[in-house]
């Protein structure tokens, strides 16, 4: 009888974290969730940890000493570092957005622990220094698009000619262009397919998210940016595809359900029999319609591609600037169609060096935030 893999989940109370929990609950003989961490939702974290019988939790909010949990309790970023070092976890899943988890991702990889990651910012900003430490198969992508590409190239990575991610196009893929300046936060948060946090949902509406994912694919699969692209695929059935040197394509087609890439990351190199729990897309319902990304509509996507092509400081600057631009839109300081303007102004005005370490890359993210704040302030006064 196999001993269950001991799993730790960072971002456990989010939508992707819940997908991981669901897979572990379906296969308790294969996986045991022993540690969890989350940000603001302390009560949700404690409730989930009790449900799974966790041995330890880490909260990024409030005083950890007042958390009602009988196991070991850690607090904050340093607490999470301590939890990774001390707890007996064989597989860490980093599923929270932003760059806050970069040091923890770095630590887990350096310790030789298997890692599932749905934190694109960590890969984009710190990937050049962290991924080189990993053994083959140690870092497993969880974003549905990167999981699809990962599955497509298994066994023949040297034969890849082109990588294509797919995007729903968000809620504004068909609205008149002159309408974009009047978009409200509530409209931008109405994603047609996925249920996600506010920041990533707005990023999907601008397709900044897909541009960042192109940089992530460049890092994960060591493919030049000019061979990484995206297509609009409104039905969100195909999550990614690869063209090989002989002109042959492979694609991954499945339900839009994060439990599928979560299961792939947890069970690699095997597949779990999830078809018994998640009905596959019927062949008669397959929709293979795709269209190009419009440059005028999705400027943020092309700016991210440019940042990836230039590389050096620009991916980190883009990540920082985008965080501020989205927050400024959500709080009414700038209009929706001004988000790309902020990104472009930040990247075009930077004249400093490229980062030479993880710490320098993280400092550039912060510099991008500071530069973007100034741009948003000037736009807000117009």
C-alpha cells in the first residue's frame, strides 16, 4: 500500500487552492494535506485546515497567536519560511498571486521539494534564478494553459517549434473600442468563464494576464518569446497547443476546471481517473474556433510580449506597474483604457540596469509600482 504524499498548500482558500483540496479529498489514499497558508481569510483557513486534519497553518493576517487552531501556527512571510523548513511536506503548491511567495518558492525548490505553481508573477520575475536549480519534473505548472503546454511537450521538448496559449478574450472581446473608456470595475470583473480574484480578472479583461503568461511560458519551457503566442478561443475548451518542427500540432482540450491541472501537477507522471468525477467535453460539443488577438483592443497583451522579448528589467517592471494600474482602475483613479498607457509609460521611461539576482528583480517590481503610481497620479489629474 502506498503512503500518501504529504501536501502543503499556499493560497488554500482561493479558487485554485480549493481545486487542489478537492483533488486531495477525492484521493485520500494518494494525498494528505498536512499544511496550509492563506492571506486575509483566517476563518476560512482554519475551517479548511480542520476539515483536512492539517498539522500546521500559516496566516498572513493578524496575530497568529489568536488563531483558533490546535496544530502548529505560523504567522507572516517569515512564518511561512519557517513552516517550509520545519514541516514534513513532500509537495508544496504555491497558488497565491503576486510576488510575495517568491522567497518561499525559492526555498522549496532549493530544498529539493516537488512544487506545483500557479503563481505566474514568481516565474516571470524570479524564474531565471529559481528554475535553474530545479531537477526535471520538480516544478509543475498549474495555470491551465501552462499545464496544457507541459502535457503537450512531455517526451519531446527539443522538437517544439511554436507554443500557443489560449484566452477567452474576457468580457470585452466584442464590445466597440470606443466603449472601453467607459468600462466600470463591475463590468471588468464579470469574467465569462473563470471565477478568480479581482486583480487577475481585470488582467484577463485587458489580456495583460495572457501577456504575462506568455513570458511565463518563455521561462518555464525555455522558448524564445517570438515563438510564444496566444489566440482568442471563446469556448475555453482548448487550453494550449504546441506546433512541432514537422508542422504537427498537439493540443489539450478539456473542461474549464482547475481540478484537472491540479491533479496533473499532483500525480505527475501519472494521470488520475478524474473522468469518473468530471465529465469530459463530449466530442459532438468540441469547438475549435480561434481568432487573432486584436492589437487595438488588447494593447496590454502586446506590451507584455514586448517586455518578454526585451527581457532584462522589463518583465519585473511590467508586473509591478500592472499591479498599480489595475488597483488604480478598481479604485476609480484611472479609466480602464488607461491601463496600457501606464504600462507603456513605465517601460519606456526606465533607463537602469537589468537585475542580476532574485532580490534585484523583486526591487525592480517595487520600482515599477512606484513609477506607475506617479503615472496614475498624473493621469488622474487630466
